[in-house]
């Protein structure tokens, strides 16, 4: 039973994008002695070809966004990583990522370097969205939505936000990182980079699948929260779906629990301690600590210690960023799984 701290996943993204940049530089280097003039003409042509604005479709209706936004404000820390993965200019962002950062602020480690390099400002965190701080950033595009409290705040303040700049909200029901990435890329006009990132992830899935030994039977996914109550993750949520790609079989805990009410965006539910043994009886368990007890601490709790996975020592901790993963979170989850189940 090990707690996995995966290698920083940003390097793999940089390698992918650097490869694309290298091809472009080689093409320019192959020009004749008039390459400077040709490059200048090409840049001019590209600029003139780029539309001043584009119209995209959102749940709130059609939104006219800048063709090449330069001052983007991001209202959810869970979405900000996509902007940095796409090398988009982020002038200000919320910094809260579940289980990683909180109201105290500070950039999440996955994209702290990029935020610092860009001079991104951290938006104040609170129970309500700070409209004044958003306005002070002078955005030409606002991106929000996704999952969690920040999505609720953005929806409640949508009319005020649209008065400041074009505002695009990622639907709460869009939970896969690939779909979220595509929506953010469309909003920012950076769809050309999506395929490279998705391909890098698919290659990592294949590498991990071939490098690990998957235990027999199903797997259950437990959230460790400060409230001290058992929470489980449905089999069709983002994290279980990710593990299924590398060979695991997520258990149908929702059916075993009698189809309980799902919280938030439908990726967790509470189960009573008395029913936990009945619902979480899979031979393998993954635990995501979101400010709650560690695996070692849970193992001292008789309620958890009685579970088959705990009794057999088949309990594996995954990073907090794997619960609602963005691109970096998904890559980090794969790294952790490879470390836990590799030879």
C-alpha cells in the first residue's frame, strides 16, 4: 500500500508542444536569403486572416468572442490548467483546486510556473465571485464554469460578467477532461493544439496499460474528506473511467447503494458507515484524499479496516488532482497508477 506522488506531468506537455514548434522553426530555417521578408509577409497574412471575432455556441446561447484573446480571466482553478496547456495568455485566475489549494491562495503546483512566468494575478477566493477583481483585470474574454463552487458562482454572476467581456461557461455536465479541453480551446481559438495533447495522453495510456499488472476483480473509489463521512465515486465518473482505460473494472457502487442522490455534478455520493461494507466490497480500492484522513489513518478506522480491499492490502492512494482531472491531472493519475501497479 503506497501513496503515489507522480512526477510533474507538465514536462510531457512541453515536449509535445516543443516538437510542434521545432517543426515550424525548421520550415522557417529552410527559406532562402529573403526568409526574413517572407516570414514578415507570412505573419502579416496570418494576422490579417485571423477574424477579429468568432461566434461560438454555449449553454447560455451564442457568444461572440475575440479571434485572438490576449487578456483572459479564468474563474475556476480547475479550468486554468487547460489555458496554460494551450499557451493561452491568462491575466487573472481563480486558484482553487479541490484537495490542492483553498481560500489561502497560491497557485497549484501543476501550473504555478506558467502562471508566474505570465504574471497572472490570483483572483480573491470567497463565497461570492469578486466582480470588482475581474473588472480590474480588464479581460477581453472570461472563461468559467466546470465543476464545484466556482461554477455556481459564475452562473449566478453571468449577467454581470457579460457586461465586462464575452463570457464562456463550461457546462457542469461536461466532466471529461478531453471535452473540457475542446471547449476551452474553441473559446480561445487554439483548437490546433488539442490533437497533440490528446495524442500524448493516448500514448501514455497505452504505455501504462502494457506496463502494469491489474488485480483481479472490480475496484471501488473512495473520497477522504474532512467531514469524516464515507463518500464513493460512481463508476462512470472521470477518475474511474480513466482507470478503465488501462484495464481496471470500476464497480457499480451506485446500484449497490440503491441509486442514492448524487452530489454536485454527479461524481460522488455519501453512504452510511453501516452500509459501507455492503457497497464498497470490491477487492481493490483507490482512495483520493481531499483534505481528509490518509490511507494509513483510514486503515485504523474499524469501518474501513473491515473492507476486503483494506484487509488484503489492496488500497492505493491517488493524487487529489486525479478526482476531477484536467490534462495534467489525468497524466498525473496515469503516472501514479504506473508506479503502484508496475513491475
